[in-house]
C-alpha cells in the first residue's frame, strides 16, 4: 500500500524525528510512504485567527498537491481536522475536496481503521501519560470524551496499550485541554500557561515519565513548560513510541 | 475600562495572577462539571435527548413568528397581558410603566438573565423603585454592587469569608462567621421580609409554552414563587426564543436543564403559570433585543437554542481560569462570547479569541449548539470587518506569502532555526517574546525533516 | 408601527429552513421498581418518604413525624388532620400565612426519575402555601408514581388557567461556596407520604 505523508510545517522544521517515526511505523506495517516535497502548510494558523483569505490559497495548494494520492497520512490530529472539517468553509464543493476529506487520516486512526491493526508489537516499559489532544478527540473522535455519554473506540489508547510493559497513567482530568490553542498560546498567555501547568501537575501526580500525544503542537507547548519549570518528565509523540525508537535520526543531527 | 482585542487577555491575566484564587475558582467549577457528568450518565437516553432538544429548538426558531402569535393568543385567553419590546430600553420602559401604574415601590425579582441584559435594576432604581434580587447568589452580588459572574451560580467567584464579612456589614451577622448554613439562615430571614413587603414580583421565564400560553420558571430556592404568589402583580420577562411548541416538550427540557446546570435531576421547583392567579395580574414582556437579527444568520442562529444552563461555562477551561467578570458581558463563557460580539463586535472582539477551540462546550451543550464552531466563525467575521490589528493581519499576509512558496518557506525555516540556535537567551527571551515568559521555545534542529529526508533518499 | 409588528415583521422577513418537530413517543427510561426509585430520588434531594399503610392511617403517620409534632400552626389541605388550625377560608390575605409551621398538601402524582411531586392550586385559595410554610408534607397515592417526565406530561393537560408545580425535595441553595444548604427561602423539609388507595 502507498500513502502520501503530510508533515505539518512545525514538525518539518522543529521535530523531524516525529516525521521519521511516522514513516517507520507505516513502513513496519507495509505502507510505502511518499513525501510530496511541494507541501508546506495546510493553512490552519491563518484560518484559526479568522483570516480565511490567507488560508484559502494554502488550502487550494494543499488540495492540488495531494490530489494524486490514494491515502494521505499525517501525525497531527489538528491538521487532519482542518482538512476534514474546515476545508469546506474555505474551498468550493468539488469531487476533489470530497475525495481529499475521505482519504486524509491522522496516523493512529489510519493504523486502526484503514490498516485494521489490533496491536503494535514491541515493548515500551515506561509509565506513559496520554494527553488527548482536543482536535483529535472532539473533531476526529479518536476516543471517548468524558463529557459525552456515548462511547467511542479509544484508538490511540488501544495502540499504546498493546505495547508490552507499557503503563498508562491515570489522570484526574482525562481530557482537559492543554492550553496551546494556536495563537491562543500567545494572545492569552496567562491562561494558556496555567492550563499547561495544570496538565503537567496532573501528570506528575499520576507518575507520568513520558508524556505523549498525537499532536506535536500540544507537546511543544507542554515541553516548553517542562523545560522551563523543570518537570520530571519528557515528551514523545505517539509515532515515536509506536515506532519503537525515537525516529531514525542520528543523535548528532538534532532532535533530542 | 479596556475593550477591544486586549480586554479579555488583560482581565484574564489579572485573574490568573492570583494563583490560589484562580485555582480555587477552577476547582469549584470543575466540580460542578463532574456533577453534571454523573447526572448525565444516569440518563440512558442522554445523547438522544440532546438531539431531540436541538431539533425542537430548531423547529421552533424556524417557525418562530407563528409560535409567538400562538403563545400570545393562548396567554391572553387565560387572562394574562402580553407586551412586546423591540429592545432593552423599551423593555425597561414597559416594566417601569406597569410598576408605576400599580403604585409599586418595592419589587422582588428572581433570576432573569434577560433583565440583567437590559440593565433593569439600575433603571428602576433611578425611578425610586427598590429592586431586590431574591436568588441568594444574586442577592450577594447585588449587595456587593457587582454583576453576577455566572448565569446559574452568580456568586461562584466569592469565598464564604467574603460573604460572612458582607452579611456582617449589611445584615448584622456575627463577625467572622463563615458557616454557609448560618449565613443562609440570615439571608432567609432578611429576604423573607422583602417577600412579605413587596408590591410586585418580577421573574424570568425558563420556558414559555406556545400550545398552552403557559410559563415555566425553575428555581431551587422557591424565591420565584414566594415573589409572585404574595403580591398581586407578576411581571414575567422573556426573550422571543424562550418558547417551546408543546407542553410535552418540557419533558425533554426539564430532564436536561438541571442536570446540565448543576447535576441535579430537576430543580426543586418547576412552576407552571397559566394565567394570573385569582385577583392577581400577570404581565408577560416579550423581548427581541437583537434576537431576530441572530436568527437571520445561518451561522449564529443555533445560539438561540440556548436554555441558559451554564454547562458550557463549567466545562470551559478558559472561563474557569479567568472568571465571568473578565468577559464584560451579561452572559460570559462560550455562549456569551458568541452573543456579545453580536451586540458590539468591536467592543467584544477579544471574546471569540478567549478560547483554545477545545470543543468541550459543544459536547456538553444540552441543545447541541455548535459553540466552538461559532466562535471560530466569529473570528472570521471579526477579521473580515477589519477589526484585527494591523500587526496580526500583516503577519498572516506574510505567512501566506511565505507558505505559498516552498523554497521561500524552507529558507525562512532555516533562518528561524539558525536564529534560535545562535541568538543569546537574553535576546531570545526578551520580554517581547510572550511565548517565552513561562515556557522555553522548542530546540531548533540543524536540519529540517525535508532536508534530512532528501539527504537520506540521496544516500539510498 | 408597534413593536409587536416590528418584531413579527423582522422574523417573517427571513425564511428559515424548516426542521421537523420530533416525535416524543419513544421508549423512555422505565424502572423495575418505580416506587423504590422514587424513594431514592426524594432522599437524594434531601427529602424523606414515609409509607402511610405501614403506619396505619394518615393521622397516625403524621403523629410520628417530628415536623408535625413540633408544629404549632398547621394548615392542611388534606382531610382528617385534627390538629390543623389554619383554614385558608379564614385567611383573606396570603401574607398572613407567614407563620405557618407546617403545610400538608396533596400531589396528583409523583415522578420516579427525579422524586418530583405535582402540586396544583386546584381548589386552593392561596397557592403560596407550600412555599411559605417552614415545612411541607405532601400526600400522594403510592400507585400514582410515574416512571419519567414524559409520562408526567402525557398526564397533564393545561386547558384552563391555574398553577402547578413540580416539587422535588425541600428548598435549597449552594450559592455560598457550593456548600449545599437545605432550607433556602422555601420549606426547610419535605416529607412525602405515600398512601394506599385504601388510606
């Protein structure tokens, strides 16, 4: 099977190991990945601030770049939610757009729903805290949320749990937002930071060693706090955990 | 007073600045949210009820003029008087006139967000009419000269020590008393006198039944009923959207309302008024005040479904950490951030941005308002009305320019990473770097993913 | 143009896509033992439930209640309460009910899901009675417990003027630091008396 890799701009620039881990995970399950180099950004930062006029050409570009592929996989719930839920507001109805929405997946849901993987082989004997990023949770429905009374399959949870030796920590507030929220992180810095610190205290009390999520933006914000406030834990994207190693990036070339 | 785009962030920063208090406020509201969860979990058909409630309101709003006329006809048939107010000023004038016609000097009022919206109290006070808010939380904020900070829990931001001090000062309770039971008892005595001496009672309306011409008012304290069953005059104020088509619809809404608001299966009292009581008078004031405008909007129409339960506020991580007063509007939180800009987009421009787009509000809303989606839509509105500052618009324009050109994007990325690696901390974490106040910036790798990927493919 | 016309005209100027009014005839929650559910629900909201048949008769049951024994001014809308000494027929002004210690009223039915009791002002001179009394006792037939609110509304018909209220437990507030206080402005206690059809 072939799939196009959609790498969010900030992962491309700051967290290459996450993209490599994604390639590894997919490769381990028989998916050949292609990286269309013309891609840059899905337009979410512009759209979220209300500047649809600036987001639209980027959305149009994205549509054209990924048109030739049968599957598009991305290690980010929020970017995929942008494509599947918000491109309708930017682009005219078309069969290409309908097609794009149907074939674009976040990594974990691609594994569980398209590849129908029950579990990942490998061991990860660590205390892992799963942060349920909001877009993935409430827009893509990657898992159940505590405020809804219907249950959904917890896709990320299921994949992580299948790893040998892993201990998923139990939080007081299972799905409260970390406070990143895009430009919110800067425009409402005080609340954003308090929200992030509250998440970290929750994880600390739960005994989390490794904080993970399916969205690197949440982890970027939380890691920023971990580093500055010296919390005793580190972050890893879910792809890195599922790949069995933090990507194939040689230690000297960046990453952590 | 600050307004515009800086308003909420500045107020929120002030609120968060008092760490201990912000944590306490957040914890109190989260607790209410967990009570709601437990109550919702006890109803097997919860998600179905939400869907049905949403449809009932959608149906109502589509046919609102017919249902309003039906309601008026039935209500008048039962002996009530129906008045129509286009805006807040007219609402206040109508209420004042009624009170003056009946020589009313003292009014007791149960919780009505609509009367808050219209600023009725100060208006009546200007005309020498005493208005006492009888809901305990509302009475507390009234005595403090404040506005409520939550639509259901008006005094949620106040500590019992502060209530104790307030009651000592104004009701003569023991100095230093903080026991809620003791304080409530003194409020009971104090307000009982107000009920007994009132010349008229004003209530809000939780639901008005088009089919029967009746009104439903829900309280836990019994203050609405005491307020209108003693004096002869009952004035009930309602927004045009507060109707339900059929009495049977109340079965749906009364199962959702209290559970969503406070986690109770139903409020202690759900009073159904059909016409005035014998020898009494019932006057219903129906108010538009911008609601018909909201109805014309495809995107914002669903905000009229709102039954004012407050569940969105309790779940909102931003509201819990910034407090209701930071919104500077009658109704705070997610729903308030949609309604406020509809009245004045410039003044309330910061509210749709006081949101991390987490989506929890939409999931708890008993009438399925797509709250977080509407907040995002407001951002588009604000941008298209040129209410965003130049710096933001410019930044987005530059962003689009750069991101439309892969080579330029790569170059810009490399430059940014280089700067992050080379610049000293004193420059990087200068105070203009808002991100950097309490967080570190990400570590910048030497090479981007696509550079490494290209290299790897080249090697292969 | 009157505001009424202005508002209706503004609403009619905009065609809003119709949404079908949903059918409410669905399989709503039912309880295996609605009686037991009702008792739990009333107790959960701070009220109490006493079964009259177990006590013998209504007067005997009342005699066993603390609120009854301690009350000096009792107004009963239910027959057979000898100690009742406030007759609404003799009270022209509802304000004069302010010192009633105990009100005994009857409910047409109760609702198991939330412990609510439907009380009306039918043949009641002053509807303020169950709110102004310090304590309230509500008498309801034990065979008049419905499962849920939908059944309640199927039973209710509002085709004339009047007042009705669902009362669930004693009055309460949590407005001071979310601490629950029973007895806000309304009654401090609610006791539901479940009678047999024979009582």
